[in-house]
C-alpha cells in the first residue's frame, strides 16, 4: 500500500543554543517548513539577553560551539559574551535562519486540539503546527530578591540579565549582590575602575582558577581555518576531554577528591589573608553548585577598594544597604546578580496538551520529562535542553544536537505517513525519572548544598549520566515508550 507523504509543519520556540541547533538539524534532515518564534530581538538566547561587564564563556569557546559551525577565530580561549553572541548571529545568517524566524514574538499560549497545535504570540498572531518544540531555556526569567526598602533606593539599580549599557560604573560605589558565576564576573570586571566595590555574599562559592583572560595564541585562527580537519580534531578532543567533568561530578571517586583538593589548595595559595580566606571558604564540597570559573576574582576581591560582606542584608535605604551586623554600606549603584527562576522552562506560557491538560498541572510536583524531551499528555510536543539536561557536565550544544536528531526521527515517520501523533507514556517517563533519581544519588550535586539545580520538590534537575549514555538513550526512539496513532 502506498504511504502518504506529508510535510510536517513545526514551530520552534526560542532562538538560543537549543533553538538554533534544532532549526539547523531539521534543515539538514530535509525539513524546511519550520518557524522559530523568539521573544527577543535577535538570536542568541542568554548571549542576546546578557551583556553585563565581564560576561565571558566559562568553558573554552572552541568547545562552546556547534559541531556544524566550527569557528577557529576566537579572540580568547574563553571568549567574551559579545563575541559568542556575534558567532550565534553569524550561524543564523549562514544557515538562513532569519528567514524562518519571527523576532519580538513571545509565545503566550500553545494549545493542542485534534487538528494539531495552535500557538499564539503576545501580539495575538496565531500559528498552526503539527509539532511544537520548546527551546525556551532555563536561565531566562531574572530572579529579584524581595528586600525591604528597595523601592526607596535613590541610586541606580540593575539586574545583570537586563543590563543597561548606558550605565556609568566608573568611580562609583558599587554593590554586587549574588555570588554565582555572574556576580564573580561583574566584580572582577568593575573592581579596577570603581571607587569602591562591595560584594554581598550569602553563601561563599568555590572558584576554579582558569586563564579566563588569556587570548587565543596568535595565528591559531589562521592555521585552523586552513586546516579544517585539525580544527575538527581540536573540537573532538575537547569534547572527549570534557568527559572528565562528567566523571568527577557524577562518580565519587579519587579523581573527584583529587580535583576538589586542588580547588581548595588554589584558594589557600591565592588568598593569604586568613580572615578573607575564611569568608571565601564554602561549607560544602567543590562542584556541588554550578561551578564558578575565574582567573581574576580572588585578585579583585583582595584589592584595597573591594570588600566581601557575608553578613545578611537586612534592608535597603535611600543611600545604601544595612546588614545584620548593623553596618550601613554607602552605595550609589546596586547590581543584582541574583540569577534566574531556573525551573520555569517554557512557563508562564499557557501550554495545554491533550484534553486541556496544563503544563502547570502536569508539573505540579516539578518539571519532568522523558529523556529531557517528551512529556506525557503533550502529543507532538518536545523540549530541547528540557528537564534534566546536562547543564553542569556535558556540552549543551552536543546535547541539543543529539536531542534534535532524536526529534527529527519522529518527524521522518510523520512525513512518511507512519504516524500522526506521538506521545510518551507515563510509565516510560516514570521509569526514566526513577532511574535518574537513583543515578543522582552519588553525584556531587547531591552532597548537601543549596543550589539552583534543586527543584521545589528537592530533586536535582540535572543529567546524572555520561555522554555515551546520553548518546545511546537518544540514538533511536523506542516505540514501546510511546503512544502512537
Ligand atoms: C549569563 C549566562 C552565562 C552563561 N555562560 C555559560 C557558559 O559559559 N558555558 C555554558 O556551558 N553555559 C553557560 N550558560 C548557560 C546557558 O544557559 C546555556 O549555555 C545555553 O546558552 C542555553 O541555551 P538555550 O537555548 O537552552 O536557552 P536560552 O539561551 O535561554 O534561549 C532560550 C530562548 O528562548 C526564548 N524564549 C523563552 N520563552 C519564550 C517564549 N515564551 N516565546 C518566545 N521565545 C521565548 C528566549 O528569549 C531565549 O532567546 C550561561 C547562562 C547565562 C544566563
């Protein structure tokens, strides 16, 4: 019997790493009827939204790139954020993605009915699709602490994720609140020119030293451009080498203990002042939280115009900050490096699957998906870099590419008339998540710190396996795990 060939109509939500990867992967697999809906004014995701001083990639840029768009020309080993954003934009041009993208198009609703998906953007435009792929990121909705008196502050206030490029930072008394990677980068970048910089730190962070300011060696770009195979070998080697991070974070071996010992020793060597060192010493294991990487933070915080304050912030006054020890810190620029509401994923979108099931109800106990990408009750819907993605261990570009290829396999079967709908079963999702929960037991993220990896339900929202397991699990969909019509 002849099969009916159809062209699947796909909506991809988000144009960051995950959205770009998905779009290019679909193109390569022969699917061209896709539309990317992006809330921001350009591609890039976090690299579009974040442009605060000091923003730098904290993995070597030769690894933080798409395998399908190798770039030999990084100015630094750890490239500045603006350069990564330019790279993402160039990739969009190279693969003609802008023609497929609507910018300033925030998806506010997506509803599944018997006739497929109906997607609505904030301006009221409606789009129909056979498949919806959410590539909406985790670090997207800025989180602002509710501190008494904030509205009374008379100086400037900014969240790093919505940086105002017209802000003057030179010669000012700056307060930085928050001590994740961003807080550390901002303090390192602004300390030299600030009149005074005070870093308010609720919980100290381990800082792994790396040459984050080191330029790429001269001629490297020219050589690698002329020798694409060598360039590819560099990427493959870095990808392989990054397996060490997955190893030390997921397995409690001597290797983890050795690296943790080196991180502790690095603090002792770089900060000789005992009092400051005590303030900088966390009470949990290195790598338990999202690891901070910096070659300049300890130098910056040791400087005479810098101060680390561990005392709790009590309230904000028109001219500064009062801490629990009763001190008033005079401030005229208040910078919130307080991160994101990390488990929102595509919410607050009004996402409704089969029989009107809302994503809030489906996830009332926290985000959960099968193999990071499929959610029971949501037919023909997938996530890329969804729940349990390896944000702390494996290249996200690699993970996105593997996931997008997995999704393309379903599109092929739809195109070939083999299926009309695909929906993961509850049993498969439970089995997958039970396995993840067991595997998370011995990981470093489960050693007692309070991090943004933890969901409200107390589970760790990360990938507890190595890259080989990720590749295997997503190599080929298993029909037994899905309801197919
Ligand atoms: C400041 C910062 C620095 C980072 N540095 C590193 C690093 O050095 N190394 C590393 O490995 N990781 C880093 N990360 C983690 C980063 O999140 C990932 O590396 C990766 O960029 C995530 O890509 P994504 O596509 O999943 O999400 P995002 O980059 O967040 O992209 C999601 C996109 O979806 C859009 N979107 C969301 N909701 C909607 C909607 N309703 N409608 C339409 N569009 C929507 C957003 O506007 C955004 O453009 C960093 C994150 C931040 C915030």
